[in-house]
């Protein structure tokens, strides 16, 4: 079993475009917590494999890449995007969002041995606590003892619209229909894979962000964080 982290740990899970990254980044800044985007880590491994022409069917080679990967999330106010993703010393913030990486990341992240390496790294990064970690299996697998768990969701139309805005900001032009198809494909793949599928943890607070502004969702999360801890979840830890 994972021992509880020392400082505050917040887990945010949900499907693509549910608003996890935006909300995690704002909450982390407001509360002065580290923000860890685990989707960016799986994307980083996928990018490294594609660049090195490693076959995505070779689980062992992907595990090696995952084991040797060193991730850093760099925050500077002057950045257009608040976080830079640094993989083995190189800034990969933009490349990990490319169509090619997006098309292959579900396959890479479905390998149980790759996930084991990543979960190990993610727990190490969260060991000191004071962290907001977002992804698909944070509340269920990576940080089952997180102090608060959130599961964000939204209609597929709204999620596709948000992804389209993000991609345009990063300089990618992809039609909204294509994004919706891609999201539906990944939703299916991520929720039905045998290893740590995307699930709503039984003790997570479910927030449907459809039709809500970022500010509304942030306030909802902050309100929940102010609630006293329930004794039951303390005993479980
Ligand atoms: O959140 P995102 O779209 O950047 O995530 C990219 C992919 O990584 C997503 O399709 C599923 C996978 N992923 C995962 O399996 N587990 C996580 N904790 C985070 C992401």
C-alpha cells in the first residue's frame, strides 16, 4: 500500500477536454501547490518513442524509455502557457500536443509495464505532498490516499470545443469534427483498457463542467477543499 503523503494532495481525473489541466493549474497557483500533468508524461514517452523510431508494439523498449525519462514541469509567469514540460532537459511542451502523439498515446499508455514505471515516477514526484496531480488514474491508482479527489467531466461537444481552442493556441488547425472523433476514440480506449482504465473513484467529487465557466468550476473545487475532512476517509489512510 502507498503511504500517505506529508502535505496536501489533490487528485483530479477525467476524460480529455474535461477541464482538468486548466483547473489543476489555477488551483495549484492559488494554493501554492506543485502541479503535475500525468497525461503530458504519457505523451512525452510517446513522443520519445516516435522520435527514436521505436516500434509502439514493443512494450519492453517503451518501458526502457519510460524508466530513463526525467520529467520536469517548469512554471514561469512570462510563459504564454503557464507550464513548460521538460523531458530529459528538452522543452517538449508543444510537440507532445501534436496530432501524431495524440493519435498514439492511448496505445502507449495502455501497456501495464509502462504504467508501472510512470506510476512509480508520479508517486516520487508527489512524495513530499503539496501537489495537484491530474490524469486518468490518479485517485484510483497513483494517489489512492489523496486528501481530495475530483472527477471532472463534460459533454463531448463541449470537450471538443475546448480542445480546439487549446490546439489553435498551440498553432494546430484541426476541425472540431475530427477532434470529436479523436476524443470519442480515446475515451473508449482509455475506459476499456484492462490496465488502470479511466474510472470515477468511489470517493471522488464529481463535477460536470458543461456550460460552466472556468471561474465557476474553480470556485466549486475551492469550496470542496474548504470542507472539513470526513473522518471515514482519515481512517482509511
Ligand atoms: O490528458 P491527456 O489527453 O493529455 O492524456 C493523454 C493520454 O494519456 C490519454 O489518452 C490517456 C493517457 N493517460 C493515462 O492513461 N493515464 C493518466 N494518468 C494520464 C493520461
